[in-house]
């Protein structure tokens, strides 16, 4: 028997001034699963979240929770009856209420029951010592954890999170993310997280739905989206990329790194061969000679160092190719700072290349 999604949205569309901000979006989130809506600003992520929460209304499509219809274009369950928790980037704590009162705000029942739930959650987020403090007495990270406890207090079936970590100091962000993820997993709620940061999505999500222009262009496990991007833009969203241009002739594309088999692209088409900086191999120049070709790395191409910078965990080296003058970036997991103008040879991992038809900028 196929498990039932905790949250399912079907063919949701929302238009403003005749433009589809959310365009035929469908998505399923299972109980205990963290799904991330990832994409650039303005792609429709937050609008999708607002529609699920009930604070905005779709023009078409349906929303289901545990198989029950909660919203279409006629029928609509009010937001407060959807069993949905909300977390936003500004935390939205009540400044005149204590930490305990903030967490208990959405709870109903006897005072002792509410107090027990508040103490349980504050213990879980390691803030029980601040139960009688006020928000202005807390750090940003502590306020975020109070907001998480408040959102989880009524035991929502679904947790919606809109850029909840963007206001935090970079040094705290990873720790807070990990702590938040641990608490969410313990509670078992289905989580839909909105972010524009690929690192955050990769760190937190079981599944990522990559959005662009109001549509989900690719969905799957973080590993699959990173290692099998649907197009050049999807590859570039997750990391820096190098683009090697070519043209297909007889199912092959000639490049400075040798020929690439491109059978799925029509003859005469321009293609982009994508390689990430960490998958470029660097070798020394030996009086104008480089390493021999290999099946894994293909043909070596000569280049000259354009610039080298140490980035903390790695070195970033930019090379200008002798063949066509293009600049390629390579990363090295150590201190490697060759002088500008130094000749070197580059090879690229064939199994780490992505080949896409060229898309001309509009």
C-alpha cells in the first residue's frame, strides 16, 4: 500500500496582474520528511507557502492534508484549523510576553498541561533556563529557538518555514540549523522549508524542489539534484561551474580537452559542457608537454595561471586557456598559489561533466 502524503498540493496556480507567480505547482511531503522549496528571489516559493498556510488563495489547484481536501477555489478550511505551524525569518515573537507565554500562545487546555508542554519544548531546545525571560533579553539564535518551540507547541501536522535562518549570524547558522532539524525530526511533522540558499537546502532537506519562474523544474534527493542537474541553470544554482562551448558534428563535439560524445543533441547544434571547479585536475608543464590522455580525464589542455587566491579551506585558481582564451576555475583542497602566467595543464573528469544544448541569453 502506497503511503499517504501528509501534505499534497496539486496543480496550484497563482497570478498577479496577469502573470503566473506560481505556475501549475504540484508537490508531496510525507510525514517526518523535510522538503525544501529552493530557488532565487521572486520564483514563487513564499507565495506557495502562503497559499498552503491559508493566508493567500490560489487561482486554481487543490491542497490536501492527510488525504483530506482543505482548499480549492471554492472550499476553504480557515488557516487556524489546518494544523499548520509557521516560522518566518523575523521570528515574530511578542515582545511584551515572556518566553513561556510566547511558546504557550497557541495552546489550549488546562494551565498545567500547557505549562508541561512549554517546559518540554524549552528543554528540547535548551532554553529552559530562559523560561521567564523576555525576547529582548535573548540572542538572535535563542529567539529563533523560541519561535521554533512556539510553532511546534500545538503539535502541528505540517511545519512551514520561510527563510527562518536568514537573520542569524553566519557563525551560528549551521549549529542552529542542525539543532532545529533534530527537533523537527523528533516531532515527526512534515516540513516544507523555503530558502534561496543551496547549502541550507542540501544540509536540511530529504528532498529538494528547485523552482524557477513559478515552476518546479526539478525535484528529488539533494544528491540527485547536485549530480544530475536538469539543465545548465540547475547546475549553476548549486555551485560555481565552468562552461566549455562547442558544436556537434557527427554526434561528437570537439573541445580543447578532446572529443565528447553528444549523441542526443542534433548535428550542428551549439552545446555547453559543464564542469565544476573541484573536478578539474591540474598538472605541471614539462617544457611544453603535458600528461598523456586517459580514459577518465580525457585529453590535457594547456593554460596559464590568471589569478590564484587562498579561500580558507581551499585555493581557487583561475586559468586562461591557450586554445581559445577562455577562463576556467579550479579548486585545490590545500594552499596552492602559483604565480600569474605560470603554464600548466588541465584535465577534466569525463564522468563529472554535464552536456546541455546551449541556451542563448534573452
